[in-house]
């Protein structure tokens, strides 16, 4: 192959990379055009020079709501529930590190970072024992915080937590490669935009995450797409850490040694979640299980009145 052929290949590769970079930039710009998350006024809490966004509502005993841990999630997940809890409680809702309006550093995320953030937030901003509600993957954050420092946690509600078995899966060369691919500039952005683009998010909510597909509103999809792309798509580093299983950990010991009161809330139509809840209870017999009818992953979004009633009963 002569010099001219090398130059042609170089120009072709450069043009391809430039084209993909342009597509990524357009995707980010398009995803942020409605500014759904900018309409909510909140504050920032600093942890290790990173800013964590949160809101505070109501008066009374403190409650923290933790959204599911994934790049397209944010405190919006709790938008239909907050006012109902805030009638009798002081409610704090966070955008976790790597999500929503919080900072999205280019790091390998681990569960311990989030446990430390949660406990630091309680210590510096609430200054008293706090009830924590965790959704999905964030249930494990709440669990580990309660096991690590029960002096700061008055109780925990886990909403559709992950299985003990899935959390015990450790990184291997397959997952590490998947993580590295998403971290690569340009091509990693492309993979991220495909997985967290509008059509992919809409499809997940319509087909899997919600009991009633008619609950999938344009506002919900707009907000999730925006949450995933604030910060020029830097949420891909959280997505990469999840794909690499770097947020996984064996939770059996924490469940067996959990000293604070705890409940599991299960979406009635959540596939396999009843068995998961029973396995959690088998490891921690003090757990109580409650079921929210006509809901799947997010009963607090689909059935906020019913979920608030269960939580208020627990908190009373």
C-alpha cells in the first residue's frame, strides 16, 4: 500500500470520526431543547468537590428519596409522590452523582461512593436520623448505608430492589470490555446515545418499566432523555460502570446484619420481584413486604397515591 492509499484511509477515518462526533453533538443539543429539569428550583450539596443537586419540601420528620441508579434517572422519578409525603414530612430528593443536574465526573463509580454521599448528606444537611426510600438499584445504597452506620438511618423502604444473585456478579473481561468501549471518546458517545436516546428510553418504559403503557407521557420521556444528556453525555461514565459491574457487591452480609426497621415495596406486575423480595426477607427476616397493585418498576410514579399511603403508614 503506497503513501497515497494511507492518506486516503486517514482522510476517510478522520471524516468518519468527525461525522460521528457531529451526530453526537446534535443528539446532545436536541435532547436538551425543552429544559424540563431547569424548571425545578433546588440547592447543591458538595461532596469531594462534586456538586449534588437536591430539593427540600415540607416539614416534619426527615425522609430522603433516592431515584433508581441509571444515567437517564433523576429526582423527577419522585415528582408525583413528593407533595403527598411532604404534607407530613420533610422530604429531600437527590439527583445522585452522575445523574440529572448533579455533577457527572469521568470516574469509575462504585456503590461505596453513593453510601458515603448519602451519609455525608444526612450528617451535614439534616443532622438527625433519617428515613431513606431507595428505588431499584438505589435500594442497595440505602441498605449499605443502614448496615454501615445505623446511627444515621431511622428506617428504610426498598422499592423493587435488585436480586441478591445479580448484585453478587463481579466484573469479568466481558463486562470490562463493555465498560471501556463506552468510555472511549466519540464511539463511546455513540453507543451511549443509542442506548439512552429517545426511542430506546421510550421503548423501555412502554414495554418493560411501567404496568400501563399509557402512563408513558411525553414529559416523562423528555425528562429522562434530558437527564441522560445534561453535561454533554457524561452520564456514560456511570453507564459504563454499571455495564462493567463495578457497582455490584455481595449484599447478603448487610441484609443479615441490618439493624434498622425496613420494608420492601413490590410492584404487583413486576416480573420476578416477589421472589426477589422473599429472598431478601429470607436473608433478613425482620423485613416486611408490601405490594402496590397495578404497577411495575415505579409504583411511586404509576400509583403515587397508593405508594404514599403505604409510606405514610410506615412512617407514622
